[in-house]
């Protein structure tokens, strides 16, 4: 067995984070020793380097209470409290350097407006102009001015900028801040000096402010060569004081002990962990090269023998929740568990993703314990391509570990690690989620690990769970991600709760396929597909869905459209939709994707404010099914309500149909769906009503009479050489 982590040796600037094995044992240190950036070390220490960093990964230099991280990437993607913007003295963000322009483009014009309003005169070196964050994933943006480097006297500008930003961060009770590589672009400051200036200033600030709240300082470097320069500066700093580090020893901070097992949450590279068992997830086929991300890295590090062993021993692949066991080969472990876990968006009725994840973790621990393993390392399971919200994944994972340890008080496993991938732009929020779960829930074992899973779909327990659920953005959203609740996002964003986003290629292709399958017009071609991520509108839609969940607790799921009397079957859109996008919807509520065509001048209003039933009667003299929001299962019907030439617009909407009333006749006086007692005309005597109406005409029309029952999620712009026919009725 590999020896368990014992006492480690430190010094005043502790370099922790990623270890890649390119240093001798005397130079390397176990990254578990510091327990991540959120650990507040009660001492000042110098440290030793950890090893060569790979592209896109992070490196930490612990200085007093603050961890300094060198990150290869784009500063606008950082999820952090503060982003620092180097700009001009006039605070004209679009006329400054590339970084300032990129921050303005990503945040939106609101930060420029704040600069114009609150800072009417030029700022000086050492000043910090504070604005909101716009669409950035941070609390504030700090705008600073650094003059061009002309002589060594100008070096003080870097020290002053860093110090004042740290001071302002503390004054706002914030804990983390991201700097660009200050002054290293067109301002001509020498990169090695800037790196060391950052380290020196953070150290000086910690000495002068020993109770600082700042836990993390990130330096985000975009260029490869510049990144290597900053990493080299960090290593050199650690090397110079390495001899002092060897004189200092203390117990590993930051770990949580449950029974005899230490649970650690680390930031780093799982493939470099020295443990008995290493766990990861992959595709059911066990073809590691065809699975992006960690599985590919494991294959590259272990060597092709690991794939050969999988092919020979597991020719039929895996089912959900199962795992295959191989040797570690080139990895620093004895065994590797290769598992299959469902995507969080999967919509199966029998095997919920949450249940499978919990079962998978428990089985891994059980088998490792059976064979006497002492240490095991997991990734932050579910938080990558599987799209689990980080707090849900953390809760399931930590509870599974807690339950296992309490059921096996004499387990051989004394070292359990969760390694958060440092190359994930959301690594800090993922790490916080796991640490928060450890700090709040570690002492309470699950009496039954199945209780942590989402209940089986279609059951009263499931409807109760969904009714009580705190609304989150959908798992397919990329700007407003599902790792935070909608309320959290809105409180962070202020009035900036809307973003038009280009979806990933697979989603874009799926939506385009949906459109082209039903447009039925020669020469039709998609110009663009965008996703409307509007927090306010989606929150209203989600709450309307929750109203139906509340009803379902007593009455059960809605009758499917296919089984509704008078219906010709399920919607065409859902027949053409592939599993990826179909799984985003809840069939228990008859939630479907449908089309809605509109004129160009109405697109922005609909995206921002949603639909307004009052406009239906204004736009059409007669509506076949009364005044409601109309949708279609065929794009060519919705196309009749767009422009006749040029680039046209059709929405793909989420629509919650609920209980459906079908009709083959026109009901022009409807202002809400009929009652379930089938009264003629507008019923005022009964309390139970249908939720939507479907006109079973030659081309079906779907109508809801509450704005919140539909959400315009995708915007398709298309052009066609042939004009669509005149409309016959309805509001599209």
C-alpha cells in the first residue's frame, strides 16, 4: 500500500496545488497538505515547488492567510469576487487595451455607465474605481490605471495597484480577487518583475493586515509563454527558501476526520495522485480515448495497456452505476475504477442520476475496503460533463462517504480525497460546495443512502420534491449555470438578468434539426441559433411548473398528450427531438418544445419581457382558440407569422401544457381553458380547469392562457427563398 499522508514540511510561501512528478522527492510536496485555498493557515511559512504545470491548470503559492494562484486562461471566465481591469486614466474601457475591451464586452455596457456616472474625472495610479460586474461571474470589477513603463521608478505602480486592490477587497468584505498579468502587454513591464511584485505585495499586505479576509488571489495569464514565466517565478521563489521549509513541520490542515478516515478536498490533477485506488467516470463502452476530459488524461498517463485490459475483461461495457477495475500502470495508484454515471439531465423513470451517483460512490468505497485499500481519490464527480449542480453533487458525494464510514467504523480506508480539476473555470465554486458540505453535514450519516436521491419520477414523493425545489437555471445553460439558484444569480447580477448565448454545437445542431424537420420549405436554411438565458422569465416559468407539481401531489401526473381523448398523438417536435434535449423537459407535466413565429421588431421585447396575452387580440381580428399564446409543432406553420423575405425569426419555446383539452372546432371566445366538467362557454361555476387547449386542426395549434406557461428558450434565425403562405388564424 502507499503510505498514508503524514506530517508535511512547509515554509512561509507554500506552493500547493498541482503536482506532475517532474521534481525529485526532496523538491515535491503532497498537495493535500494545505487543503486548498479556503484553508486559513495560522502561520507564515515558506514552501517548495510542486512540479511542472500543464496547460490550463492552476498553481498555488500560500502566503500567510492568502493563496496566490497562477492560472492559464481568460480573466472574463473567472468565477470570483473581484476581477481587476487595467484600463486608461479616463476610464474609457473600449479605448484601452485588449483586456479592458474584453471585460467590457463580456460584462456589458453597464460597467462603462457606472464609470461615467461615478468617476467624472481621471483616476491616478494607485486609485481603484469600483463598479458592478454586469454579466461577469463576479461581485465587482476594479478598474485601475497603470502608466507606461519608462524607467525603474515606474515599478512602484505595480506594487501600488496590487496593494490598493487588496485593501479595497478587504473593505468590501470580499474574499477573492483575480488580476491579469499587470502591465505586461503594451505597457512594457517585465513579466518576471510583475510576478514577484505580486507575491511580495500579497506578503506585505498579509504582514500588515494579519486578519485579512482575502483567501485567494488569482493571476490569470492568457499567453502560453507569459504563463510559463509566471510559473517559473513562483517555483524560483519557493526554491530559494526550500532549506527553511525543511525545518518546519506540522499536521496537515484542512482535512476532515470522520471515524478513522480523513476526507480532503483538493484542487489539482487527479492523474497525479499517489493513492491505492483512483476513481473516474467514462462512457458505457469504456473507450477512454473517445471520452473527453479526465478519461483521456487517464489513458495518456497510464498508457495503452489500461485500454487493452478494459477491452479484454469488459467487452460488453458497463451499465449505469457499474464500474470496471484495472491496474494503474503509469498512474500513481494500484487500481483504477472506471465507472458509468448518468448525466444529471437524464430523464429515466427507474434510474435517477442522483441515485446512481450515490450508489456508485458507495460501491467504490465498499470494494476498496473489501480489498484492504488505505487511500482512494475521486474527482468532483458529476460537476463536469455530467452537469450536476456542484452543491447537489457535493451533498450526494459527502453523504455517501459519511454513511459508508459510519457503517464501517473499522474500514481500512483512512485517506479519502476529492480532487477538483484546476482547469475547470468553476473550480473555486465547486471546491466551496464540497467544503461547505463537509463543514455542515459530515457528522450526520444517512440512515439510508437512497434517501439522498431524487425520488422516482411519477410518484407523489417526486412531485413533493419538485414543488419544494429551489429554482435553478436549466442544466443546459452556460452563462447562468445551474450551480447557483436563480435567487443567488439575481442577487449577484442586479438588473442584468438576461443574456443571449450561443449554445454548444451539439445543442445548436439539435435545435436546427428540429426546425429543418418541420419547416417543409425548399431552400430554408438556418442562419443562427441562440439561447435566451433570462433569469426572471425562467423563474416565473419554473414557479408555474411548481404549481402543477403541487396539484400532482394529490392527483398524480398529467395525462400525456398521446393518451388525451381526441388527441392525434404526441407532438411532432418531441418525436423529432433527440434524447439530449428531450431529457431537459418533464413529461409528467406534458412539458414540450414548440415553435412560435414573430416579426423582427418584436423579438427583443419577447426575449426580455416574455409574452403578453393582451397583444394577441391587438394583432389579429379573430383567433380560432381565443386570446392566448399560440404555438405549433411544425415550423412551417409558425413561419406564416414571420416576415415574407430576408432573415426571419422563430422561437423554440418550452411550453408546460399540463392537462390538455382537445377540440376540432373553433372556440374564439376562450380567455382561459375550459373547465373539466365541460361546460359550454366560459365557466364560472367550477374550480378545476384544463391547463391548455390543443386545436386538432389539419395543422395542430397549441394554446396556453397564462404567459408564465411558456418560455422562449431558443431563437432561430433563418432565411428561405420561398415566401410562406398567408396565415389562416392563430397568433404565432
